């Protein structure tokens, strides 16, 4: 009987420890609220924010009397926050819908911004991102969205961890701000930030630099929100939460972009970026230090029109620090599937002189060559049920771009 009691007590202790562990985890990590008012409060013009669907969604209103805004009840130190937003439709020029994180600490504030800049009917919607660190901003980048964000809800996410801040649209990264403290560049990591959103008039700058003014005859203007999702370390809270490596947003999968995400990021920057403060010499005659990055160069053949079913054969030359070897990465996509990377340190300095890089592609195999030396072979193994790229024609591409979130 004593043995049974001891075993029972041990099992009970384990159960209690597990319950305590789960309770403690949920006490410091906020999950999706059942209603808007659970995690948020109206901060500006209560009459211009209407709750929908029992509080699971909201409508923001802008008219000639007022704009409006809301904020999270708590601040967070690292984590992920996302919202589904349907932006102002039609002639929205001069309006700005903002979704951002802010430490609210005046001259030393940290801030991570999405700002959706209204447009004239038929023109693309522009999203501007910005980063403030210790009160210093002026890091704007602008991307024209590749869809109509007023026709339906889309998900906008800010992931913030010790390694980088990533701005994503429907899971596609459009901006990465990397932690480069090792190079003496500040990174927001000490101040918890609240989550804010506003709808307001800014026709002095928002659309075509202020050339397009707001048309009040089209007001009121409406933006809609739902599915508010916050996962992070609420502050004030347990001091060890923000430095806990077991937080999912600090995991290895979130410390840099995956190869697929890196490819999406490159696609956005090549096809949809319309402004980057890093390359604006009128504002920054000297390139800002955070923009002086390791640059990869790529040479590849691809069917770029087939999206998820595309075939692709890649050379990617990953930039290096001085005196370090240059790395070449090869990859093969077949019907949209990749993750076939191989990396080789080149045995010479490829920046000192010209060298020949070739891709041979036939029915039998694909061979990647450097100065006639084969470095990667991808064989046609269809007889073993392994797909091989042979049905889609491919174009030849080359790019030079910034990817310091993964290139080294």
C-alpha cells in the first residue's frame, strides 16, 4: 500500500508540474483574443471605430471630422503580431492606414511600421515600411502590392526576435531588418513595444509625394480588421520570458529566411520595390551602415511564369568578408520543389578576374560547371520515380541583390 501511495504521489506531482508549466507559458505568451476589446482599446475617436461580428472584427472610419486609432492593452518584448486587414477601396488617395509596433518612449523610441498609402482608382496600393531604433528612423522602403488589398482581407505580420525583424504580407517577406549589433549597428531589443493601428489623412505626403490630394466627396473611408493574433512576451511580466530560447519565434526556423522565403523576398524586391532609402543618394550620399551588406550574385535559368510548378537551375554566389573564401550555392527546383542546395567554397578569388560558369541541361542530367570543372550534377532518375525538369522551357536570368539575412 505504501508503494502504491508513493507511485500515485509521484504521478500526481508530475501532472501538477506539467499543469504549472503550461499555465506559466500561457501567462507570458498572449494568444489570439476572442474579441477585439480583450487585447485592444480605442485610443482615438471611439465614434469612428465600430465592432463587427460580436467584436471579432472592427471597422475604422475616416471622414472630415476625424480619423481613428486603437492600441494593444499590453506591450511586448519580442514575438509575432499579425492582423487581417481589408484596406480602403476605390479612390483612397491621401489616406494612410497604419499598423505598427511602438515603444512610446519619445526621443529614444523603437518602432516597426507598416503604412498603407492610399491611391487613385486603378493605381497600385503602396505599402511603406520603416524602422526606428533608439529614436532614429528614416529607413523607409516602399513596395507596390501585387494584388488589390481592398478587395478582400490579407494577413500582415511583424515577426520580431533577437535575430531580425521581418515584415510579411500573406506569409511573403517584403522587408527584413537584421540584427547587426556585431557591426556596431543598433537593433531594437531592450524596449517593449505596443501594437497600434490608425486610419488618418496625410495628403501632404502619402500619395505621389503629396501631389494627389484626398477627395473628401468620397468619404467616409472605411478599413476593416479581423483575426488579431499576438504571440509574445507581455510586459510587465516574467523577466526571463524575452530571453527564453524556447519561445517559438526564437527557434532556428525563424532566425533567418528559409530558401523558399529568400526566393520570395528576392521576387518582391526585383519586381515590386519602388523605393529604398539605402539607394537614395539625394538623402544618403553615403550609404547607411546597416545597408552596407554582403551581396549575393545569382545566375540561373527558370520558368518564372509557372509559380508553384516552376523549374529552376541556380548558381548563387554568396558574398564574403575580406580574406574569406567565396561560396557558390547551387540549387534545383523541379515542379516547384527545391531544398536541393549544395555549397562549395571556390578555390580561387572570383573577383580578381573573369571565370566561366555554365549550366548544361539535357535529358540525362543537369551539370553546373566552374571553368569547365563540374561542381554539381543532378541526374535524371525518373526511372526511380524522381521528377526531373524536362517539360517546361526556361529563361536565363541574373541578379545582384541584398540578402544578408541568409547569404552568409
